[in-house]
C-alpha cells in the first residue's frame, strides 16, 4: 500500500498547494475515479475520448484526499489538498519515479516489437522462485500504466519487472526515466507501429531509447540474431549479455522441437554449458522469449537449473497462443494482437502441430502498418501457403492481400477465401470446420478476432 505524505508529494512533483492541508497522507494513487478509495490521490488526465477533470468532485466524494490540477484558479474542495502541477501526466511519472526510489527494488525493463509480454512473464516467474517480485499486469506498459505499476510496489518487493510499449519516439525514453532499470531487455525489432513511426529505422530508434536512456551501470540484454539491436548496443559501454541462435550468443538456442503433448522442447547453452529446456507453451517463438528471460534472470538467480526448471510450468495467457479443445476441434487462440513477426510464428506453430483433420488459419487484418500494409499482408499470405496448412480465411479490408498472395503461390490444394467482415465470414467458418480440425485464429486487437473463437465454441457445443 502506498503511504506518501502530501508534503513529500509536493516536493517530488515540484507542485504548489492551492488549497487544503499539506499535513495529511495519501494511501493510493489513481487516474480513474471508478477505483477511488478513501485516502487516494486522484490525478485527472485528458485524452481524445476522456476528460478526468469531469470526475474530480466525484473522486472527492468517494474519499480522495488530494488531487493534481493544472489550473491555478481551480476552486478549493473541502477536505482535499488541491495541488498545482505543470502537467498531470508528467507529474504522475515524476511521482512514480520518486516512489520507485523510495521502495528501491531491482528494476528489469523489457521492450521489443514482439515477445515483450511473454519475456516479462518468464522473468517474473523465474525470479519469483527465490525473490519477491512485482510485474506489469495486463497492458500497463505506457506512461499511465507503468507509473501505476510502480505504485503497486511494497517494501518487501525485491524486484520490479516492467514492460514498455510505445507508439511514438520519446515515449520509451520517458518510461526509462521513470523506471530507471538495472537491466534492460530488447527482444526484437519489427514493423509493429510502423504507421506511427514511418520506418523500421524509426522503430529501432524508438525501442533503442531503452538502451540509450539507461544508466551506465545497467545490464543490457541483446538479441544476437537482430542486427539492429546488436549495432545499437555496440557503442555502449554497459555490461552486456546476448541471447539467440547465433554462434557466440551467451544464451544460445541449439534446437527446438514439439513433443506429442504440445510442449516445446529445446537445448540451450548458457555460457557454453548445455541444458534441456521444456516449456508448457506451444511454439518455437517462446524459446526465444525464454532465452531472453534467462539472459536477464540468470545474473540475479545464479542457478541455471532452478531458472530453467521454473519455466517448465509456464502456461499461455488468455488469447496468446492459448490452446483450446472445443468438442473435438482444437483452436489456437492467438487473438490478442498481430504483427508480421508474430503471424509467422503462429503459422509455424499451426504447421508443426499434428491434426486428425484439416489445418485452417482464420486471420484478421494486421493494423497500424501504414503504407507497408499491403506488402506485409502479401508476405504473410505467401508464408501461409508454405506453412503446410489446408485452408486460409482472411477477414478485413487488407486481408484480401493474404488471400491473393496465397492463391498466387501455386499451391492448388490450399483453399483461400476473403471476407470483408466477421459477419460475412460466419457461415464459411462454421461450415468449413469439422471435428478433428486444428484452427488458428489471429489478428490485431482492433479486429476482435475473439468473436471467431466464441463462434466456434457456440457452434460446436461449448469448450471442454
């Protein structure tokens, strides 16, 4: 539980008390009036579709004892310390940085175009075998969510593992300033968010802010297979540890396979010593995440066997390569999000798994790709034709390019069909799937591909 004197809050954010008493304490920090509890600090934020200032008096009525405002003429509120700051979002981050210094955990930060959530979860699990660990939950990986994660820290927490997302240059630099990581991990550079950043070089620059903004004593965890990451790290004097398939990687992946139960098995070298890794997660891409997690965690755990054993029980999060058995139909539910890299990984998983019936991919649009969208969708369509699947159903405006490229691949045995909307695709989905089939469902968050999974559940009589 947070416990901050209003006086120290004023100093931490360079604020000025407009009205109220500076002698009190706050016991939680919230940006959402719906979560206000007695003794809270309420920080109203403004965005395209919301205005937190509308809810200030509601928050006070629920027990908030302090509030940040940006207007010097804001009226007094009985029983509430009204604190003037230059920018509420900035002040939220500054206060989180102060609180993080006060709690003083070891901080590990993870970013990357793909794999950051899986890697973060593995680090949390690994370190949690011997230490008290706090980690980012859900999508709390931006300038609002990361500070709120920091405020969840308690005195007993030894480690804080945070995920960093971004959609523009400068965002990760700010998150790094708030978190001040002792270990910085970049999983991979890909074309996610290229619509906002314009080029993969700008994406690399944005992700690289984690390395360039980290303190000189921070350990840098480097993907040895990614030339952009290796290049950006080469000029930095920080300690470094690498992972990947490349010869010379400190944590090196030697081989990957899947057993009959769907577990992913790999041989991994850790500083030249070979270990066997078994993951309860489906897909070779999880091994790369595990290697990144080992690179970060092994420096603190110092027991490779314990670190590797801790990963054996990892299970997929909901909608992230989640395997569902639905009345004889096996569904790979990977609806959480999509990028070209994660699409290829999911198609590899679909192609590699055994099935009694057909293998089908139901793929929605990959969003936020800007001018690269057509090329990226065609690339995935051609890739799907080589993945050993029987049918491809593309849903969405740009999904037509999946289907066009798949048909042009020359694989006449691959049935490929395009639908503009989910509603248009419903009949073909239910009629095209039979018991014994293996179905991959994947697309960007905005495509709401979970509707396909619900359709299959309802049509085949419910999940078993």
